[in-house]
C-alpha cells in the first residue's frame, strides 16, 4: 500500500500542474521554490562536507557515523533554505541582511514545527514525510519575507506571459494528462521499489554505509546518475505540458528527482543489505542537473 505521504507529494505536483496559470507568478511561490532548491543544495553540501569525518571520505567503504552525517545535513539544509528564499526575485524593498534574517527565522520556526510533527511518526511513515519538512521550511521563509516586495524581472514577466497563454481551453486535456502522468507514473515507481528493492531482510536499526568499490557497486553509481537525469527530464516535460513555465518546471522537476532519490536512500537505510549510501547520493545529485 502506498503511504499517504507519497500520495500527498504526488498530489502536490499534480496541483502545481492544475493551478499553474494562477500561482506560478506569485512571489510567495517563487520564494518557497527558491528556498526548497537552496535547502536541497545545502543539505547535500552538508552531507558531502561531513563525509571525511563521518565516513572517511566519498570513496571510502565503511560504516559511517550517523550523527556526524545528520548534523552536516541539518545545518546545510537550514542555511541553504534561508539563503535560497532570501536571494529569490529581483530588486527588493528590504536589504540583503534583512532578507536573510527574516528567511532564517521563518525557516527555523517552520522547520522546528515540522520536524517535531514528523518525529511523532514511526518507521516508513517518518521516511515518507521528510520532504514535507523541506516544504514547510520554504513556506516559513517565504511567509517571513512577505513584507519585502520585489520588482518583477524579465524572467518573472516571461513566466506570467507563458502562464497567460496556457489559459487556452484547448490545453485542458494536456494539463489533465500531465497531472495523471505525474501521479500514476511515480506511484508505479514507488510500488516497484517497495516490492522489489525493499523486500529483503530489515536492518536492526537505520544505518549509514558507503559501498564504494565493492563488486558491481561502482557501475551502480552510473545507474543512480542516469536515473536522476531521466526523472528530472520527464518531470520537467510533463510540468511544461501542464502549463508550468520552463524555469519553474525545471526547478520543480529537479526538486522532485532529488526528493525521490533521497527517499530511496533513506529507505535503503532500513535494509540490512544496503544502508543509506552517501556515495549513491552523490551520484544521484550528479544526474539531477540538466
């Protein structure tokens, strides 16, 4: 059975398609999106920065110190989210320092509340809910930045124009097909992984392990990179077919590909055969940019 968290994530993407002409030009949505991108980059950077201390390096083959890797991810995620929200948009009525301060406060507050809520869940549900922490941080940063208006840039104007052109009723079928493709396609991916990849012996506790240079694992890194590329490409094309402007579609697609693959690594941490693998995560991230 598909966890509610996965269905909610897919529903959010479908909602982005359905409501694209009305919301893509909003400053709050732009700031939330920018914050989420920043948080993903910051969290990834935090993990990579802690690999020498926590795992012995990117190319090591050993069990990793969970707390070291987790701290790196947490700090990088919060700072990245705050910075991403603060730098979104063009010329602003607030100074850069004020924007960063506001977004940091909003990110910390919303992140704290969401983490507290997720921590009350257990097992697979907790893993499935983790992307919503990033979404909450983005919304918190955007909310705190609401007094800071900005002047629309050429990119903003182009997005508004693109969305307006998609108001044509003839695009309704394309948008419905895009939403169905997003929901059905990625639900199918989840079911595949759940029944084929995570059907082995459960680990006694969630753990982190690098498997670099172990039998076929080096070739596996290419699969992670190629998977990230294809997820980003297909999601971006579906979102654009659903009238999401190209610049927004690529960002949402990259976020989805990263969140989906990050969750795969999280689920692997529950399996005795695999473990959460930072080197696989590096390969995932290498495939996400287009």
